[in-house]
């Protein structure tokens, strides 16, 4: 299964929507512009091989945002049944426009909490950098478990509670303030996240670290480049992407700023 990413950015980016023709040319030259999202997808692309989805898989993208993973999977698995769920109506509206513009017919969107979702018997539920925004006691592991078919799998990727940085912390004070307010669920290391899966009744299929030094350098470079303006953002973008790919090659997985676990619902 070959996944591509970022093709819908010309429909989901507010800035690109102001000049659609220019946006398409820009996208063709520079590719996807959000380095953080780009890095996440390179990890997701590797993790999906642990899931082994059938061609007609029923999948839930939990906390879909602008639906970029759903759109990618819908093209790679045209006979699948994708459900993209988010509690933000504005993002769902944007995703619906992107789905229409991309002429996709196998993605259904939901603006609701997973506890209010009537769909069940999913082959695969995934959530990428979403649970860190939720208090641990409210993370919907139980709801995911209930909605998976026996043998179905749940993938959770979140930031590691233990973070390592390269440039001085003072360069990222604004971002750290945002993190303190938003990342109320960034409480697990890899052992802790595995333990949470097991407490909820899952068998562990895969557990790993990601985003080592090269990936961290890429993010910091892109963050600082964007803060300095459009020109520096464009200059740093290809360099940051290069370091992300270097990270995927050389990172040995003994630690990482991100953690991910795949659990399976027992068949008995």
C-alpha cells in the first residue's frame, strides 16, 4: 500500500485558498509546507505496515483535523470505508470541501465525540497527536476498544513526556506556553503508554520511539524559519524535510520525542 500525503493542502490551507492557482504551483514546487505534520506522516507511513489492512477495511480517523490521513488512506484503499471524526465543526467543514474537490467517495465525516458515534466493528482506529490534548482520565481508550471488531487495532501516537531540545529554550517560549495550556495529556513515556493499552484490555502489537535528534533539529529549524518570515520559511523547508528523512534512516529507536503504540483487541 503506497500512501501519499499533503495533496489536499491546497484545499485545506486558508492562506492557499486566497490564491488557488498560485497555491497549486507553490505546492508543486515545495510540496507540503507544515513540517510537523509532514514528520508525523512519515512515521504513520511506517506504522501502517504493522496493521495489515484488508482492501475493504473499515477505518476510523479519530481527531481527524483537516483529514489528511483519511484522504491519503482513501486513495490507497479505494474500497475501504473511512470515517473521519473531529469535534471542531470548522475543520470538518473544510474537510468536506476538500473531499468534494478531490472527488473522493469513501470518506464519511462526523462532527461529534466518539462516545456519540453509532458506528462500530472497525478494523482499525488511529489517532495521531491527539490524545495529548485530552486529560488522561478522559482519553477514549474504552470507546475505541468497544468499537473495534475482535482482532481490530488501535494506533496512538503522542509526544513523549520527556522531551529533548537542541537550540536554547528561550527561542521557543511562546510555543512552550501553548504546550502548557494545550498538552494536558502529555504524561506518558513509552512504558506508560504500553501499560495504559494493557489496562484497557489490548494486546501490544507494536511499541516504539520516533523523532530523534535529526527530526528535532528539523522542527526547530522550521519553527524559527517560519517566525522570521515567508522567505526564511521557504529556505528552511527543504532542509528541514531532508533532516526528517535522515532521522527516519539513522534513528535507532532507543529514545525519541514521540512515542507510538499499536494495540489489538483480543479475538476471544
